[in-house]
């Protein structure tokens, strides 16, 4: 019932965030005992019975058709990423433990690409946002992941737990919350990933912020955006980022940061590159180092 329960919890969390006015319901019944819409209101919006929706939310007898699920998604005002997460949770309901996931590896050609865009910070993120590879500029800009123990080379872990992340990202709460949302999406795709479950447990133990974000069942799927940084060596930067899912491996993402040409941020990036030109230990992860958590029995 593990994933069935997660499916139901997700529906309940999405229902609780909606207000009657969000969906055109006149709320004349006074104060509500719980936040959000009632089950019967979602059922009515989805054109299904209240009993049927209740069974969905309780994780019982989940054999809904795609048409019903689409109606529920519309009633809950789910975006594309949230609807995909809902389907992932349902797809993995009541599954037994599967074979271990394959060790994550980086193609040689992708490493060459990272080196070829050496003036632009670039990372390859795998399952759980493990840092599988990166170029010198990425490690100068964010963190020197090659110098961390293999089990700690995870971007979400670093964002949530490392005090330097709060200093670097001027909108730290937004960035870290989105990382938690991306991790939840990943757990929905791979519910039997022991390393992911271990990571969630570690973050929940050590971060009150993470516990709140995780309890909200938020998912995040941004493919592009902007981040504001305050780097200790070059000051403030505003960078665009692109997340490109690799066609040969849907669990690997190429993240590239760039600055608007001629902007102060572009000048700051160039300065950062020159300051770190002679740095040691900052380069692409290579060889066995790229497979991070799969090669360690525990994190941290």
C-alpha cells in the first residue's frame, strides 16, 4: 500500500490548497473545519461520486480510467508536472521491490561537451539530483563537488543542508523548495530507490524547511528560469538556467547557467573564471567518481 497511500496523500494535499473561490464555488457555509475544498466538491467538479473520490484519496481500489483521472486532475487544478506525478504514483501503486536501479554513468561524449563549454557553468544531474559531472566553472560558481565525499555529491542535499547554499542563493527558500519538489517527482518515478528514500529521511531529520516542503507534496519541473546569486568572490550575479533532459537517459539532466551578454553578471562570470584559472581539484568528475551515491553504503 506504500504508493497507494502516497497517491491518496497527494490528492488530499492538492485539494487542501484550493479555495472555493478558486473554482467558482460560493462558500456560504461559514468557516471550514479543514483548509481547502471538501471531497464532495472535488467529486462534483470531476463528475464522479463522492464515494468513488473518497476511495481514490484513501488509496483503496484504484482502478480508475484515464478519463476519470484527467477529470480529477482538472478539478484539482493540477499543472502538467503535477498531473505527471499523480500518474507516476498511480502507476507504481502496490508494486513489489524491483531489481536495483542501474549505476549512473556519463557518456564520454557528454564529458567532452562539458569541457567544450568551459566558460559556461554546466552540470549533469542524475537521479535524486546526484551531481554526476560538471565543468570547472560550475564547481567554481556553486560548490566544489569533486572535493566532497562521493555520498554527499548531491545538489539537493547541498542546497538544503549546507550553510554556504543560503549565502550563495539570494532566493534560497525558493531554490531549495524547488529542489525538494524535483526530488519528490523523482521519488514518484522510482519509489523503490533506496538511496532516494535515504536522502529524504536525512533531509527530513536535519531540516525543518524540508519537512514542511515535503509535507506539502509539491512537485517542481521547471525546465528554465533565473537565479540570483551572491558569490563570495565576485559579488552579485543574475543567471539564466536551462535544464535539458538527455534523450538517451531520461534520468539525466544537463543544467547550463548563462548570463546576458554584456551584462554585469557576464563580467562577473568572466572574472570568476580568471580567478579560478589555476585552481586545483576543480574540474569534471571522472571515472568511478561520477557514480556518486550508488557506490557508497550511506550518505553523509
